[in-house]
């Protein structure tokens, strides 16, 4: 299967998958360029979607239609000689009529084709396409009795038709077919003419009512220019003039004239009509092949960008470099959901400390401490203040410890380490006062954070009954600064 | 793994958004675990970003530095005392500490971070700017400085912590960290991502070319994704505008067809939504979408619209040009008749053939008193504005966001309609074969449909540029 066919299958798979490329066709795509990775995926997906036989069938249909039309034109060309030029009742060939019949329409048709080909935006081939589609559909029905065998047959047919006759290949395809059919017609006519001339004796004349003799002489001289250069015997000016009046020549001369006129007619048909069409047919055949060779799916389409996310994601690979040895232990160690004590009583013989309180929270804590305790409230915000607190605790006679924290801060292992260091310095119980600015019930994030504080406090061996949550004074929810049920013993 | 370009360790205090930053850079919401609590990330996890066939960038996510005060006190006391025995600088202290890691099981997470600091080329230090500057953060920075690696402080959550940014900048400047970047893993800006790579480029001169390639690649991906999204929106508009269903002229049939139309329009929008989400690598459950309100209009037969006449070759400036195209075919068939006659016959035949093919159903419907229902202008306007709003939301959503995206009605009124709006709709409605749901047996004529989609896409690109 060549690259063009693989690209075509890729597009066929896009048609089948419509909006979302499937991620089922897994393969090691990482080391391949995107285009190669897509082709590899196409090979895999093709095993499931089976688009190649469908496309081959469409190709066959188009070739069949083209071949049938070719045959029709060949027959038409061949019969046109006997029907319109030479027949059993007529042993004379009007050279002017022969020209009009074969060369002039061919020439004008070429001009028209030229205009349409290079002025593609002026005209589109909508109706030619529609007409061709109808013919191909008809042919398909005749050829292919069951058209619904493949689930995506209609969609693939629409795509293939658009591909062959649409903007990418359409003009070349139509041009090729048009020139090819003209070739068939002219070839049929040439062979038929050769056959007629080989088996019949005809005389050549030219007849016209409205054109003058000079025009015809000029036209004939124009046609004879090339054969004369090639030393092919063609009618002289005198013989052309005789032909117009159908002058009677001697037998030898007459035969000589017939050969000359035959040479001119066959030469004109081959060189001025058939040859340009053959050349153009070949050119457009090559052009189609060239375009097919260069055919690539449009990888900027949303479908292919989605596909890129699948086969070449931004993240090439992910891996664990330094695994956590304690993870299973930590995962299994579930702390049951706990609640704080809404009516906590705090002992007066406890040492109050604050950890990482903001200015506002510190003021809230300070009001509580100043009202009930004589110890200065120290706020631990760095190593120096931590050492100061530990030192104060070591020298204090107070047995308990009251820790003020801000619910906005994240409880972490650093906090746990600090609490453990503090607990080593005291003999009594520890109390945790979590300060906040609003009730947690309305704020799921705060509620979760409160749970985090409760969990870590449990790890620090602080009893649930020794934890409370206090809303500060500034908040509008609590304008009087009520503390949720805290009492002092 | 053999071809990696450079490696970056993302470090910081717990819950500052290290994993979120990586998720956003990778556009992958499945990377690591995120939660609003400490100790969520416990492994050092790496992710490779492919730059080209030969180069990768590896980013390592690390556990949070939760106990920096304790760690620094050890490094500055126990390990500083050994300086006479050969521990001369920060790296030596860190190495000595790592060698004795078994003595400090409570610091196992921090030790992983220290190993990552020493084994990578660059450090991203992620800061949650909503937080006040505390001693533990200063200690973290001091520990990082021991590793003697280039550090890029990443100020995260800048939307919510805007008031603190200048304070953090001043603090970083005191530690000689002037090259920082701002980022928000919740409210994402592509320019911020680019600044991260550009800052890496300025700090790692040896990798300049590779990082430039990475920047180019990411910009290209971003633009391609944006354009593809705009194509999807344009395509949706064309498909929905072209979509129509035939109803017999009675209430029951109209009701039935209305429901069919609504279901199909919603299906089309849903398909586009899925595609947009996939394109931006989000999941369906990331969005909280209310149902599109759909009204039905009646499709009007416009046989003589300029657009259709052109289809038939009857263009004001080139009458029968299209017919002449058929004339070629007729020339071939006649093969010998005069060109003029063939072209005229071909032209007329072409037009007749076209009328039959294109309007047979419509004319038949007209005669039988049937009617065609299609989505009306208001529905299409709402659809259009919803998609624009969705695209804007998708482009600004970080992959670490956990809240659902919401396409509410309030934002929709702010967007005006393009000047060519009416022309687009008219063109789409005149080509029912463009709607895949209409199941037309006519050729797709994708050229013209593609041209219209391209025109709408270009308009969307202009809107983005103006923003």
C-alpha cells in the first residue's frame, strides 16, 4: 500500500470516527513523528474499520464509469465517420465539413476548457459533480447490489467523491477525464477514417456558401504547413483550388490528389486534434499522480489535534522517582472524623502560645489571654521565636499548654514537630484554640481546614475535648465577638 | 530517558500548588494528587515533556517542605559543626545530611526534596502568595540556596493573593532572587506559562536553543488549538443553521419535528462541547452546563437567492457560466455539434438538472403543504455566544481547577454579533446538505461550506486579536 492510499485511509478513518478519535488503538507512538504515528495508528484502525475495500470499490466504480464513457466515445467517433462523413451513398468527402466535425469543435472545446480550468473561481463544477454523482450512484446500484454492507458506506462515498472531484483533485480529474474521452472519440474517428479510406475510393472536395475561396485557401495552407515541413505529400494550392470546383483530373492525377487529401485529413486529425488531447491526457494523468503523491490530511483540523493529544500528549511519560516508603502506612492509618468542643473549659494554670497568627488573629488571641492570664502571649513565626517559647516553657511552672492557631494556616508536620517539642516541656494537658473569622458551616473549604486541624491535633495527642473554634470580633457574622461556648476554670 | 534535555524540580511548602503548576504545564489533570491539605504528594514523581525527537524536559513534583525550621536548624547546627572535617559549603551539608538520612525518619519527605534539589538542573520554588511571609518560608529559601542551583520563584495564586505580591517580591529581592514569575494555576494565562520558559532560557544559557524550540512548540500548539476550537464553533454554527426538518402541516407533526430538531441541535452542541473539552484536555464532568433554549423558525424557500443562482451558474456577472460547465459535458456527448448550441443546451440542462436536484423536495413539500422547521435566529445567537464564552473559559482554566466551569446566561449578553452574521446564516440555511443530520444525497460541496467556516473562523481570530 503506497503512502497516498495510507493517507486516504487515514482520512477515511477520520470520516468514520467523526468528531472524536478513538484512543483504543494503542502502540508505542512516542518515538515516531506525528505523521508516522498517525499512519501507524491508521494501520491498526484499518484492521477494525476495513475502509480499504470500500475505497477500492469506489475507485473501481469511477474507473468503470470512465471506461464505459471512453468506450461510448470511441464508438461515437468511429460511427460518426460513416454516419456524417462517408457513407455508401456518398463517395465524396467535403474537407470543410470534416474540419468542422472534428478539428474545429475540438479546438474550441480546448479553449473553453482552458478558460474554465484557469478561471476556476468563476465557475464551479457543482452540476457536473452532481451529474457524475448520479451516474456513479446508478452504476453502484447496478454493480453493487447491497450498498449497506459497510456501516459507514454513505459517509465514505461522500468523502471519496469529494476527494476525487472536489477542490484538491477535482479540476485535474475532470480535465483528465475530458481529454481522455476526447482522445477516445478522436481515436475512434481516426481508425474509422483509416479503415474507410483503406477500403473506399473517395474524392475530396470543399464546399461552402457563405465563405469565400481565399479563406478556405488560407485555412488549408495553414493546415499543410506542418506536413510540408515533414515532407508529407499534401494538396498544393492548385489542387485545393481544383477541389472547390470539383474539376475532373486524369486517373493518375486523381489518385495522387486523393492520397494528398487523405494525408492532410489524417495528419490534421492526428496532429491537430488527437495529439494535443493525448498530451493533455498524459499531463493530467501525471498531475493527478503528483497530487496524489503529495496528498496529506490536513493535520490542523480539530480531529487531528485531538488525535495528537492522544498519541503525542504533552506528557511523554510519567514515573515515580523516589517512592514514599511510608505511604501504605499513612494510607491505612485513618483518623476517625472528629469534632471540636463547643463548650471547652480552659485551665488558668496553662501557658498560652500562638503559632503563626496574623496580626488580626493575634489581637483576638491577645484579648483572651490578657483577660485571663498573666503570661505574655508569644507568637511563633520563626526559629528564633520558637526557641524563645521553648525556653519560656522550660522555665515556666504552669502545667498546661494552650495553643492558639489561625484556621487560615495549613497544619503541617512542622507544626506537629513544634507541638511535640512543647509537650515535652510541660506536665499537664494541651489545649488547641483555632481562631477564625466566620462560621465553618457556610464554607466547605474552612470546614475541611478545621477537620485538618482536628486531625493533626489528635496526632499531637490533644484530646478532642480540648479543642475549640473561636470566631474573632471583626467579622460581621459575630459583631459582638462571641466565643463559641468557651469557659475559663 | 536517555535523550532528556534538562530536568526541573518543583519544590515549595506544602499546599502551595506544586502539583497544580505541573498539571497546568502538562495540560493533564490526572497528574499527581491535589487536595487542600498538607502531605498530599508523597512521592517524587517525574513527567517528560517532549520537545522534539531528541529532546525532553523532565519536571519532578516533590513533597512539600513542611518542617523547614527543624531541617535548617539541623543543617546549621549538627552539620555546620562538621565543617572542620571537610563540610565546607551548603552542598556538602546537604550531602552529609542525605548520607545520614536514616537518623532522621521524621524528615523523610524533606530528604526527598533535598535529593531532588541536588539532582536536577533547575529549581522552581512555588510560593502561595496568599500566605504571609513566615519564618519557615525564609528557612526554605535558605535551604534551597545550599543546593547552589538556579532558582525560579513561581508566585502562584496571584489572582487571589494580589495584595501580597509586592511583599513577596521584596522578600525575594532580599535573598537575591530577582528573576521570579507570576502564575495562577486556577486562573490560567498562556503568557504566564511562556514567561516561565523564557525565564528558564535566561537562567540556562547552555540550553537556549532547546528552550527556544520548546517555546516555539508550545506557542504553535496553543495557536493550533485555538484555531481548531474556532473552527469547531464556526462549523457548529453552520451545521445548526443548515439543519432543518420537514413537518406535515398539523400540530402533532410540528410538535414531533420540533422535538426532533431540538434534540438534534442539542446533540450537535454537545458534540462540539465534547470536542472542545477534548481539545483543551478537560473532562466532561468539568463543566456545569444548562440546557440550550431552542426556538424553531420556519425555513423559507428562496429559490432565487443570489447564492443559489450562482449554484446554478446564473451569476449576475457571468450568466450561464455554470451551465457552460455542463456544456462541456454536453459537448462531449454531442461530440460534433456546434459549441454554442451545446453550451446553451448544456446550460439550460444544467440549470434544470440543478433545480430538480436541489429543490425537488422543497417544491414537493410546498405543493403538499408541508413545512420545514429550523433553528431560529435567537437560538443561533445564544448558541454562538455560549460557544464564545465557553472558549474563553476553557482558555483561562488551569488543569488544577477543581470547581466546575459554568456557562451562565449573564456573560452572554456582553458579546455582540458580527456584521456578517445575517449573511452567514442565510448562506448556511440555503444549503441544507451541509448539515450532516439532514442526510442529503447531493454532493457535499465542501468547498463552499469550508469557505464559510473559514470566513467565520477568521472573524473569531480577529475577535481574539482585539481582546
